[in-house]
C-alpha cells in the first residue's frame, strides 16, 4: 500500500482529513454497533452484525451429542460489514506501529515504500489465514479422505470455524477496495491490485454461496502458503538485496500449487460431483449440482490458474533477461576492449633517444664542414 505523509492541519472533511483519520472514524462506527448491545431495543439488530447467524442444532446418530452447525443467508452481509470495519482498524494499526517504523529505518524509495507496505500487510494476513486454515483442515480430516470434498453434497451445514473463516476472508478482501483510497495507492498500481482483489472476492464468495466451502478451504491453504513465501521474500529483499533465495523456493512451490489446484478442481467437478446422488438445481436446498454450474466453476478456476501461470512466466522471463544483461555488463567491465596506445617511454629511454638525436645532428655538421674544406678555391 502507499506511503502516507501526514500534514499538520488538513481542512475538516477534506480528502486528506478523511485519509488521516479514517481509522478513528471506523472505530467510532464499530463502537456504536457494540453499544447497541446495551439496549434491549437495539440489541437484536446489533447481534446481527456481531455474531454469526443461521445456527442449526443437530443430533449425531452415534453419540447422541448436540452439535451447532451454521448455514448462510442474507444476514451474513451485516456480519461481513462489521468485521470489515474491524479489519480496517487492524490494517491501520499494523501500518502505523509496524510498517511505518520499519520504513523509516530502511530509507526506501517511494516505489519500494508502496511495495513494502503492500507485502507487509499481505504477509500478515496470509500467515494468519494459513494457520487458521490448517487448523480447520486438521479438525475436519480433509487430507485423510479426498472424497470428503464431494461426498454428501450439498454441504449446506458448516461448523463455526468454517463459517467464521469465510466471513473474515470476504471481509478482508472487501476492505482492500477502500484501502486503495485510504493508503494513496499510485495510479500505476491500482489496476494490478484490483485484479487480484476482485479474483479473491469472486472465488471465495462463489465457494461460500455454492456450498463448496470444503473445496475452497483446501485450495486456499496451499495458495496462501505460496503467497506468504513470496511476500516474506520480498520483505527480506527490500531489507537486503542479496537475500533472494526465497524467490527460488517460491517459484518451485508456485508451479506445484497450480498443478495441485487444477488436479483437485478437475477431480471434484469432473469426476466427484457428477457421481453423487443429489443431482439438480434447487435454491431452497442449496443444491447447485448441474452440468452448467460445474463447468462454469471449473472454467473459472482453470482460466484463473492459466492467467497466474502466464504472469509467472512473464515475470521469470523478465528476471532472466535482467540477470543476463547484468552478467554481460559485468564481463565487459572486467575485460574492456580498447584500442592499443603508445607505451610511455622510461627515463632511460628518453635519455637515450635525446642522445642519439644529438649524435645525428653532430654527424650532419661534420659532414658539411668536410665538404666545405674540400671545395676548390
């Protein structure tokens, strides 16, 4: 994100005033929602913003234990909005108390400032989401049984951790849109950031609405690991340009993750879901297991992976060209091809040359004197 320069007294409600004090404004709005819990009239509306909605209690057949599961619904929009405010506040805290202090120590240029802030924010988010996602996968035992991705579809019920995970994911990527304005992102960087923000919002929201949250978590965890490695490597690179080993590991894991994503997607949409018992389209039951939606989802994932690989290949080719040019310039400076020039004479050589010149002049004078004496009178 962009580097912020604070002026002393900006006009009230001006752009600079809003940018400098947006975290305080958002904090006041979040506090108003929390204060709504104190009054009976507003408590039922405030709870809709703060707590996760649409809980369903079910009884397990084996142990007869009560389990609280959750579905999704329109009230989730309010919950996403509240946690979007929380993410904006956390974003400002990380920026002011961690990244800005590191920027002052490193003395980076404006371009590197923007990339450093962007990588710092994303690295923190990817680390937190990766750890959270691994906890969900461990609790649900996704790795032991891959058929768990499509068995029993539609997966209309979620445990609390899964639903809250998706609420926070959607809230984070939606908050990134106004942050483009709050952080004064450069115009050249806005299209690039808009591309990946919109891709995250569309794919995560699609997996949430289409009841594909199991596949979504499985695909997000390795993807976040790769992105975490990239942004962490970029942070180390900005602190010391010699630290570039992380990019090599990132390049290897990036390709593996793309292949893993395509494999699981084809396996789920091409072989798993077509063989399940519940086939058809029903908004009430949350069933979207029809050929059109399956192919649309698979095409969206494949096109996204192809676009990411295309950007990755162009990035690697650009780096390879830059490295080859740097090596060629180093070779030219090490062995320069210059024209041969005359060697400077030493002191003895200069003395010998002057002496021989004087001897030639003396011989010429003697010869002239002899000719003059031999003349006939």
